[in-house]
C-alpha cells in the first residue's frame, strides 16, 4: 500500500499541513513571548478600560489555536478523507480478489484429489 501514488500524495499533503500549522502556532506564541519580553511598554498600552495590548494578544492565542483546529478539520474533511476512502476501497478490492483466488485454488486442489488414479 505504501507504494501507491495516492498514499504518497496523502502523506505529503498531511505532512505539509502539519508543518505549516505547527509553524503558525509556534510563531504566534513566540511573537507573543518576544513582545512581552522586549517591548513591555507596548504590551502595557491600554486598549479599552483594563484591557491592554498584551492581554488582547494573549486572548488572541486562543483564537489562533481555534483557527488552526478549524483548518485542520477542514483539511481532513476535504483532502484526507476522500483519498482514504479510495485507498480503503482499493485495499478491500485486493483482499476480496486474494480471498477468491485462494478459494479457487482450494477447490481446484480438492477436485484434483477426488479423481486421482489408483
């Protein structure tokens, strides 16, 4: 199965998405940490009432993770699931063909034993 072009394409697509999603998540978190470490004046700037830029960006981390999870679900639904269904059908077809071939060979062997000469 691992030699199938559809399987290779599936792995490549899934790996590419994983690398991109990880880079976005880590990049967003790293940006937040670097800003809070090196630009504390900006992070303490009030936006509205007691809400500061730092707090807004911290809450934005939750939004970012939610968007990444949503994109993962869309990716799985649109790119991965159809290919997996096709590969699953291909595997079932190969298994059925192998089972039928084995049954045919067993019937042929049984007939050969039935009519043996003395």
